C-alpha cells in the first residue's frame, strides 16, 4: 500500500491509550491533563511514523524476496536517522542479553534449590539429634560425678557439682 493510500486511513481513530499518551507527555514536561486535541495529534503523529517505518521495512523485505520482516529490514528503514537506529540496536542487544540470561537460568535450578533446602532441613534435624545426644552425654557425665539432676536448669547442676 502506498503512503498516499494510507494517509487518511486512521485519521480520527486513536491507536494508543489516551492515558498512556498523557503520561508520556507529562513525563516530558507537559501538564498532568493535556488538552484532548494534543493527545489526538500526538497519537496520529506516532501512528504515522510507525506505519511509515514498517512500510519501508516491508518494502525492503519484498525487494529481498521475503515475506517476513527481519531486523535488517528495520535497520534499512531507519538508516537515515542514526539516533533511531542506535536506540533500536540497543533495544535489540538488551533483548538478546535477557534471552541469554533466561537460558542460563534453568528451571531445573528451582528443583536443585528445593533439594538443597530439603538437605539443609535434614541436616538441621541431624544437628538437633546430635544436640540431644550431647545433652544425654552431659547428663551421664554429671551422674558419673555423683551430681543429682534436676529440672531447675544448668545453674542448679553447677551448684551441686561445686558443692561436692
């Protein structure tokens, strides 16, 4: 479709959410609630820009004999504006980095973490059992020394040991 045929296609229709465009305007220094006509005009400008870039990219893909668009097609469409091209390349690189990071983070890591938590829990139980055995050994040592055990705590045991 030629750009002239597209010119009047979306006039009056909002492509983007007006609240999002208002927030974008506010972020760049406009008032919190801009005039509705300003929001509408910005929507038309952004829509027209995106349509023209996509049209140029699809034309490049068509000349190359492809029906699907590739990143190279968008690079070609944005070749005249190095700022846009640089931002798009940076976004693609970030997307690729995130994709690689997701590959390294394997869902099996969650299963491994659960296994380790279960092992730690078992180790904790074993430690508690060991502590109980140490307590039994202490009681045995006290009995061997002739001290009486009481439920009043370790202070009473120490006093009885010191008295004998």
